[in-house]
C-alpha cells in the first residue's frame, strides 16, 4: 500500500529532479483523531478503505493521528494537495491550525451526529439535552468551512445541504466490501448474530432492547436457539443482559467472526436510532446472510417502507414483526435462499471495490486534485 | 486597558450561533460551551466588527454603565479564549457599532460537554481499548 507515514523528503534541487517533482503523485493527508482500529470501529474501517482506495488510485497518502501529537506540523511537512479530516470534533479542532495550508480540505463526516443525538435522547434520558444543539453548531461549522464534505448516504447529504445552505456536500461510498463467497444456510435451529460493540450508543441500546423485549419469546418458544453478540461489551453490561441462549463473544478476529457468521441463520440490526450507513448490515449481506433490521439499520441502502425492503433484508418494526421474521427464516428455506442471494448480489454490485474507487475518484475530481 | 484597544471574536477557533433570545458560543480548542442571554448577545454582536472600547462606549446609549463593566467583561472573554486583542491591525470593518443599550452581561460557561466536542460521539471511548482512545491527561 502506498501509504506514507514519513515526512516530506528534502526538496530536490537539480533541473531533472525539478521536472520529476512536477510528476510526483497526488498527495493526500488523511487525518484521524486516534489510531486506526478498523477491526473495532466502522468509522475507522471507512477511513482505512479510503486510504487503501486512494493508494490504489496512485495517490501518496499520509495518515495522521491527532493523539500522537503535532498533527498540524506533520500535515504541513507532507505538503499535501488536499487534506481529508475525519469526524466533526477533529475537523473543528484541526481546521484552525491548517489555515496556512492553502489546499482543499475535505470533511469526512461519517454521519449527521446531531441527528443521531436528537434521536438518542428519546431512549436515553441521561443524555445531555444540549448535546444535539452543540453538535449541530459544530457540524454546521464543519460543513460550511470545508471545501467539500462527504456523507455516506444521499439522504443525509440532501438533509445536510438543506440544513446548512451554501455548504458543498456530496454522498459517496464509504465502504469497499470484500467479495465474500455466499454461505449456505446452516443446518439446525435458528442462530442469530449481532456485530458491534457497546461503545456505540445505538448498538448498546438496540441489543439491550432486543434481548429484553424480543429474545425471551424467541428462545422460550423454540423459534431461535442462540444469539451471538460479537464485539467489545463491558462485563457489567454482559452480566445485566445474560439470558439463556445469549452468547457474548467479545471482539473477534476476522476468521473467528467468519466462523460465527457461517453458523448463523441471520444477522440482526435492531437499532432504535442512529445515522449513517451501517457496515454491520453490509457485512452480513456480503456473506449471504439475510438481515433482520429496523429502519435505522438499513439507512442509506434504499428508501424503504412497507413492501420495499432493501435486497436481502426484512425490515421489522415492533416485537411481533421480529418474531414473525425469525420464525419465517427458520421455517422457509426458500425465503432464506432468496434473501441470501439478493443481498449478496446487491453488495457485489453496489459496494464493490470498483464502485468505491469510482466514488473516491469523483471526489478527487471535485477537489481538483485527480492523480 | 486602553480605550483605543480593539478586541475581536477569536475565530476560527471560536464559533457561535445566534438563536432566539440567546447566543451559543463554542471554543473548539477547549471544548467549552457558553451561552449568552439576549442582553449579553448585544455586546457580543458588536464585537464582530472588532471595535475599540471607545467606539463601543460611543455607540452605547448608557456609556457610563458599560464603562464600569467593560474591562472585566473583556477580561473574562479573553480568559475563556473567546475574544482576543487585535495586535496586527487587521479588522473586519471600520464601521462603528450600531447604537445599543447595555443591559448587563452574563456569560454562562459549561465544561461538561467537553467529551462530546473533544471525542467523537459516533464512537465513544471503549472502556478497554476501543475508539477513540482519549489522550492521557
């Protein structure tokens, strides 16, 4: 991978070298607030995918980590042609330090945080009521200040454009999903899987809600045997959510996660609030696993509604929907097969590396820094 | 404080938004968040043009009331990093502030949203090793 963590080389002085330097690769500085942990966090996965795709397009990429210190200086020495800043907090902090670098700044927004915080408040009374207001102000600053902002869904890009007039905001693919072989339906009783850690509030709320409100009926009536929760969950939460048939696996390596997925009948995304594209949903579908989800778990995939579920997905509302959907997948092998194939085909078509590369290339064109 | 000293809002590290009856101000570098009520917002708005203290008082219908409080107010705003003395002569405009009446100044300061501004709320800190790993104090 053509990722540079080095400072800019000493400027070349000879005539030939000067000509060569005009043909140097496009340099993109990608800034994050902390070290990249793509196995733990979908946002980091999106940044990792961005870095990989930029490199595949021939860019020289500097990945900067604010928590390591001196990020503005590192960016300046790299002498980038454009700077990508991930997440609103970092953009807001870093922008003032980069005003001297006269290159386009791209805000890699991930989602509309203030919308998610507003929705979260309905389920989490402990959340400070001012949080959404403050975040909206910060995001407004980011969207208006950036030369270009990128969101992962067209709906959010449209909403942000309306909310922050004058800002240049586009939607582009955030994830390049690996091509996974489609898995066969596992034999035996229904097993469900959820991928995601408790650090993300929608995951924490959604899994707790599912385990408390839906799982007891599914398990007691024999509709489903096991729910595997994969990701980092603190011990206190695991203890409070312990129920027969519920297994907390903790963070898993890719092979271990693949094994859990292979043994599962469906992936679930029981999120009651949220924003942005959910990589967990894409991940289930990419392996041919049918998905049971709330509308929040499939945001950005398609406009969905009654009878218009995204390919491979059954969108569920209340507990009765969930129970009926799990029962159907357990009993109807044909329905399972149809969903599995549709979801797998959808990811292969819409979230491939090629689609991601095209999207990133269009962003570079919009910034005027095409390799 | 010299009455010819200009003070400006400390952009770009300070952002603010005027809403009905209040102004919300955020220092992006500290993550601190402030509220100004309607009366206090009057003074804040006039700092947008980086006026001198003399110009602020000249535009005020009750300059004696303002003069008694202005040095302390500007000090408080500077202490929070919200305004800065203009030292390089750069000013947004030479227009005098619009006429106004000083009706008091209260800066409500909140530091309890620092985490929301400082870290990324989409990926709150994992208790063990998850994202984002907050800097050690």
